[in-house]
C-alpha cells in the first residue's frame, strides 16, 4: 500500500506539469510508438503490404505503466473501452476492434473489466479486388481512458503506410499481435453444451465440455446484468463447470438471453449467447453429476422435501408452535380418538392449503416473468414487519408478560375450545407462516429443483414438504397413547412454555436485521430503529393487556398500539440526499459573490474512483448533514464528455484528471482547498469545518 501511495504521489507531481496533456493529441499520423500519460500506444501489422482481394491483420497495441489499466468492451462498473476512427482510401475497409480475454480488476466496492501491463486489440483490414497498386495510407484517430486511482483520457493520431502489391505472399502475425489473436474468445465447441438458469438473485451457467473444469469467470457483454464486484461461485463438475453469478438488483425483468464470455483460463474463453430458462438451482457442495441442473430426480426431491419438512419442526421459528400443539394434545388426550384424529387431519389441511397458496403465487409470478423462491414473502417489508411484530408479541405472552392464552396461536384456549377445528386449521396456517424464514437441512436442494420444474412437480414437492411439517403432530393425534411418554401436566409445562419464548425472540431479532437489509445501506439502520420502536409499542400493548386483563378497553388499546407499531415500522422519511447543481463558471461566480462556500465535485461516469468516493463518502449521512448544515453550494462538474469549461477549471487547480474535489471558502480572498483524490469521511468533514466559515 505504501508503494502504491508513493507511486500515486509521484504521478500527481508529474500531472502538475502536464495539466493539458490528456487533450494534446500525441502522434503525427505514423504507426508509433508514441508516449502518452501512463502508456505507450502504436499500430502494428503483420505485413507492410496488402493484396487486392486479400486481408491484412493489424492491431492497436498499448503498453501501460504499472498499476494502470485500459478497458474491455464492457468496462464494468466504470470506464470506457478504447476507440478508433479510421480515414481510409477507397477500396479498404477496417473491421471492429477485437478484444482479447480480459481480467477482473477489483477496486472495492466496484469492479472493472480490462487489461494491465500490455494489450493488443486486433483489427482486420480487407482490400477490394479493384484496389489499385501503389502506396496507401491508413489514418487513425485513437481515444482511450487509462485509470488507476485517477482516470485520464488520452488521444493519439496514428496511421499505417502500406504497399498494395498483387500476389504478395501472406505473412502470419508474430509477437504481441499473434498472441492477441490467440487470446481472442472463441465460440463454444460444437460438442460443448452451455445452459443458463435465471433465478431471482442469481444466474447459473452450466458448461459441459466433456472434462472437469476447475476455474471459470463470467464477463457480460451488456451492462447492468450482474453485480460486477460480487464473488462468482465455481462448482467443478465431472465433465464441465457450473458458475453462479449474482444478478443485478435493478434487472427486474429476466432477459430472454444472456450474451457473455466465460473464461476458463488466461488463454481460453468462450463467447456465447444462450437463452435464459427461468428457475432456481440450489448451490451444490463439491462436484455434482452433469446433465441435470440440480442432480436430483423427482422422487429424490419429494423424499428430501418430506424429510426436510419433518426437520423443519425443530427449527427455532417453528418448534414453539409444535410444542404448544403437543401441550394441547396432552391436555385433551381424554377426548374421543376420532375427534383427536380430526384435529390432526385439519391441522395438516391448514398446512397444506397454506403451502398450496404459496406455490400458486410462486407459479403465477414465474408465469408473469418474475422470479421468486421459498421465503419470497421475506422480500416484502410489510410482511417482515407484521411477522416480526407478531412473533415478538407472541413471545412476550409465552414469556409471561400477559396471558393471551393459546387461542391465537394454537388449539388451546377459547379458539380451540369454542371453535376447535378452526383452531387446528389456523394453527397449521401459523406453522407455515413462521416456517418461511427457516430452511431445514435437505430443503434447499429439493426446493431449488422444484422451482425449475413444471407446475405438477412443483406442487408435488411442496406438498411433500407440507406433509413432513405436519407429520409429527398428525402421528400423535392418531396414536395419542404415545403422549404417555411425556410427563403429566404440571408446573414444568409453564416453565417450558416460557423457555420457548427464547427462540421466538431470537427469530424476531433476526427478522429485524433482515428488515434493515431490504433498504439501502444509507437508510438501513434508520429503518431497523423504526422497527425496534414498533417492538416497544408492542411491549406496551402487552403491558396494557396484563395491567387490565379481559377488558374491552385494554384489548382496543392493544389493537391501536399494534397498528401504530406496524405504521411506525414502515415509516419512510423523505430522501434527504442533497441536490447537486451542474457546474458552470457563472454558477461558481454567483455563489462566491453571495459569500457562500462552494463544493465542486469533478467527476465522470467512467471514473471508478469517483463512484467509490460518491457512494462511500459523499452520500454518507454525516457528510450530507454537514454540507446542509453549513449551507455549501454544491456543484457537480460532469466530465463524462469533454467539456472545455471544466477542463479550464481543472487546469487552474493544477489538476488534469478526475476525481478532483475542491472547496472554495466563504471568504473570497481565501485560496481554493483542493482535496485528495481518495476521500474519507473524516477528511471531508474536516475540510467542511475548515472552509465553511
């Protein structure tokens, strides 16, 4: 890190003496090499001659300073690829720049796709048969963006002088040009098979090559398809590889196809376009047999779902409900056996109906082009708020704050006694609802398989899952004698009931954390705080029921407090992100004439460091608050496209690239305060405090 900081400092001193260099077009129309900032660029060709009716392989070659890079055709989170514009004699055409296999260039929290050290972009020229013999000149205007901690655009005027010679012997490329041609991505082999599954959060690419692949990387040709910086999970297969890539959150509609590059090594990559099949593929541990996306059969998936449903009863979010059912069964074991069986069957029906409703919604979303999986309800802030508040309220009752009775959550109490079968049915519904945050062992693979299958198989797998969840109580209701192994009713039941509140409290805490994750990082803590205030209101509602039990007034107050808790949890204040005005010299002069401090952000869409600074520092709540508190005029100088006025202002600050940040103090006689390229919150806050008075 110290070496890179020293290097950046040396580069900065160099930039001070070359303020306009990035806009000085280097080169005189010859092939080069010519030196520009942080790189050397030239045109190379396989031969000095071209034959009428023939082709000639050439290339645009860059040699870069250490730690600097240029970009692939899709630059990633920020950047632009090199471009070349030709002026050619009649009878000569130039193909597009071809891009060799790129590399991932991380800069947390973003990711670039490009090249370090050196790279050559092949270009194929074609001559018409009617091309006259003699000398010709191919003229090129080249532009690029070179980046490290700062990004600097560059331009060059290059060209090639060629002889048009009939019958010239074709010359094979050599050196860097030959290497670059060898590194161009190829179409997948004819015997290879590549499939793409598109789920709610991930794309899963399965490449079958006939032999085991241990490494792979995916590069999309289109922007905003994936989370570029997210890790890509590689699952080697016995005859290929599976790659799991996080889907871009803004990609709300699943594309019909995916165009990308799958890189198997530094010298082998395939350029492919494949249709996307909607569905989920569960993550696999280790090698899985190829050919089936999940490695499961329908019978195996149904069996795993049934076992997973049984195990689901032991999950912290489900076990308290089953425990209360068991208590009710012990207390009602004297009832007629047929009635107990009916309770068990209706409880099972409540679970199955709930699961069928979930499957119907899932299939409806899938038919509409949306993607959803098990627990998709947990993507809804409303559902999580209501569920977490309800579980917290229920846990308070179990812990002994107030006596709600088992009626609202089990077959005990008034609901079970007065509306017995309705109590059993809705307890099954409750068991399903509280099960949605949980995934028992064996469930993941089965559900992932089911969501990628036709509707009938999906219903069968989810029905098996529901039957597994219902089985323990169903067996006890058919064999009530088994309850004899349980201790007889007594004080232990009350103590154990209170202990079951602990996993529900833990589940409510986890749901509060998940609730915050549904919002942006800048507001997640605020929304978690609103939900915690909702928990407080629920606790007050429970105290009200305990203080004035069995009264209409306390019940109404509890309902009102519960409604307020939900409303408070879902409260969303207006966005307080400050508005930046477009930079102009007139806007700067007017603000300074009025005695206002001015903060100018010199940025560009292709500047990776600019995006990092903006997301992590300038958008932070602390910095936003101080900018507003000190009433700074905020100007954003967008340099994505060349702007002479912005360039002039950069030069006046002895800067030649972006990011650049400057604060003009309120005192017009004070010099401009130019901040470092890499920002921290403390650095910006100190500068605001220093310059805003």
